[in-house]
C-alpha cells in the first residue's frame, strides 16, 4: 500500500471538484429549461380569470363552450406528462 503524495491528492481533489461542478451545472440547466417550459405554458395556453379565461400571451384560443361530440379534443403532454394541454382539433 502506498501513500499518495500531496500533488497526487491535489490532482484527485481537482478532478472531484470539476465533476461536482459539472453535475451542478447540468442540474441547473435542467431546472432552467423546466421553468422556461412551465412559464411558456402559463403565458401562452393556461387561461386566466382576470383576462376572461384568455391566456396572457395574447393568443386567442377558441374557448367557447361547444358540445363535446361536435369538436374533437387533442391532448399534448408537457414536462413528461406533468402538465396536459388540451386543444380542439
């Protein structure tokens, strides 16, 4: 069994720190992309009470009530199924 020198220990510590920083950056990028997609959904699709059930992004969705048998509805999963968007086909 050998005892590593100070230089070897320092090199090992630098490699570990670099790996930890890389993992932290990947987690931060993942969280940022999820937040951006959530914000996009909230501002472009989700209806708001104060706007007469229209989304704040300015997109005019057909939100009139219609019989379900007349208009087919499609579902789109966002964020791996965490959010579902429903649109008329």
